[in-house]
C-alpha cells in the first residue's frame, strides 16, 4: 500500500483499518487466512426464485441444505446479510456462532452452509451450521445509509460503488443486456462478428484527433483506432457481405457528459443495401433492444432544468421514427431562416454570423449548414429522429445522392437531443474516394487536426470493387445512457478516464 493511499483515509477509517489488520495478523498465525476450498451451490436469486413463495412450515418440512457465499453487507448480530452477484440473502448466527465469528467485519467475504429457513417476516435465511471467512476486508464499507454518494469517488473506486449502490449494478447489468441483445440481433440476420486492428498505421473511418503511440519492434509510430470502418469495408470487398464489430475506439478529445476518450461502438456493414435499409434496420433493432432491456418501448428519462427542478420526458420507440433532412430540421426550429438563405454561401455565412457562429474561410457551404444545424436544431431533436442528406463536404466516406450531388445518402439518429448513430450508403467509387481523401489532406494541412489521412491501401481495396453497401456506427455508451436514464457517460462506463488524484506524484512533461 502506498503512503498516499493510506493518508487518503479519514482518521477514524485508519483506526478501523488498523484493527482489521490486527485481526488478519492473528488469523495468519492460525493458518492460511485466504482459503480457496469452499464451493457454493446456490445464489441468492436462485433461492428466492425457487423457494421465496414457500411458507415457513413448508421449508421446515423440506430441510433443504444449501451452500452460499458472498460479501457481508449488514451485521445485526443474529441476522447478517450476505450479497453475491445476484442479490442478497440473510444468514442466521446463534449466540455460539456469534462468539466464534466476532472477528468478522462488514465487507468480509464469507461462505456458509446450512438449512434454508424463513423468518416470521417472510424473509429467507440460511442457518450458519458450517461457515468460513474466505477473504478479510481491510477497509470499511461506506456508511450503510449514505452509500457511496460522492460522484468522483464512485468513478474512481467503481468496485466500492458496485458493492454498495444497487442503481450502479442495475445500470451495468442493463448495459450488458443491451450489448447481448444487439449481438443476437445481428447474428440472427446473418451478420458475421469480426475483429479489426486497434493499432493502425493510418487512422481512418472518422474525423477525429487520434492518440499516437510507438511500436518498438517495427520502429514506427502508430495510432489507436478512431473507428474500424475502413477495415470492415475491406472485409466486404473480400466477400464477407454482412459484418459487424462491437469495438473500442479512442479519440483524443475533451471530456464531457457525452464524451470519453475511450468508448464503445458497434459498426456494421451490409452489401446490396442503402441508407434507407439501415434506417429501417436501426429503428427495428432499437425498438427490440428497448423491449428486451426495459420490457417496454417507452423510454423514460429525467432531466434537471436550469432552475434545479426536474422534468420527466418519455421517448416513444414504439412509433415510426421521424425522418428530416438537415435543411428541413434547421427550417423547423428557425422560422426566420429561409431555404434560399441556406442554399447560398454568402447568405448562409451571414446567418451563421448573426447566430454567433464563428465561420472559417476554408469552410464551404455544407460545413456552414452543419454548424447552423448543430447550434440551433440538434439539441431540440427529442423524440427518435433520423436526420438525412448531410452535405458531401462533411461526409467524406458517404455516397452522393444521385438527384442532388451536393448532399450524401447519410443519416444520423438523434433522441433526447443527442446523436446516437451515424450511417450512410458507402462511397464505392475509388476515384471519387481518392479525391475526397485529397480534400481532407488539404484541410489537415490548413490546420484541421481532425481531418482524415490519405489511405492508399483503402483506395486500392475500392479499386478491386466494393459492392453497393451501407454501413453504420451506433454509440453503445450513449445508448446505455438513454436506456438507463444516466445523465453522464461516466455513469455507464465501468472505469471512465479520470485525471490522477495525486498530481505531485506524476512525472513532469518530457521526463
């Protein structure tokens, strides 16, 4: 244990830690204090499900013997509460057992064998007939009535948060179910799950600043993946016509309630499909996930308003999702702006200026339109909505719309004012893709550190021929936020990125 860890505890905690260490030292003198030969045969949830509805008399007549194990969360002398991965159950200690287990503390991990019974209040419990301390907890748990309420402490010490906060366990059980349901959805539709490199020589598939690392054996700098897109489309070129990957991505960007530098997405690609097909698929999949995870297609979220009051919002995933173009969404929420203004570069720049949007000279009309959309419309898209026809300028990998080459066959999905998904009909014209990569390189040379690199090998893959294909990425963290009513992305990531607590212990930059 480092000195700063010891000093982080409060004086009263230090005293308790010292007492527990003394108990552990005494246990060491008597033998191995960390036995590993206890095997349980039941969990709390299994016992509740199987025997919860039986009467006290029925259980007595059955004489059921069980072996349970878990962390001791409450100690009421005769009745103690043990928590395992499925829930909680009581154990009963006679006076002799209480004396024999006086070295037990809250947080200790214990094993108990005994008869399953039911109290007069109707609670199941296991009589402590055979029992063992499996792991001594050296640190006291947070107070039982307060739990772990400090937000930063919950993120930094997630293991304690999961021990004492039922809501946190609920969130991560739901997140796991979201991913499992999604994986099954794709598998049932003949998509093949694949894995692509997380270390890449050229970061591609998104406009984002990458993390840089160095590969010693190869003697080259490499990048942590910002998206798996270009590798997944290489697989479609190779003949895997339906692929998906549940992947970790890394983007060297700021932290916020919606951004973490390491995050999880699912990306999937389907040959012989376009963006309309993927909007249909996405709507059906999200409706399926909501029903499986929540048991309903109505998603309820609570928002805290500026005045501190709370507002409850219901998102209806049961109805058809609305579909609006970028321009139509701007016009809906800005009645003073006209379609003609948005179609003219000079007028659109003037509109942006009047809205307080800083416009760069290098930007074209499409980028200006998107800046206006993001500033005035995006946060108002509360009910499930697909926004379509993104300008070519901001969609370097998307296929242009045949009837209007200024825009692409691209959509983003919004709910609660947040982007959840991004998809499009893929650009499969190798020469067009090469030109767009060149335009991205020009933007990078002009100072845009989020612009894409030129990827020669990907252009070569397209030259072999990519069938008409549609692809999409869905942010799993943001979807989990929505379905679990979590206000911050850190609430749905088990170990979110945090600044080190003890900056003095960090080496200065350059060392």
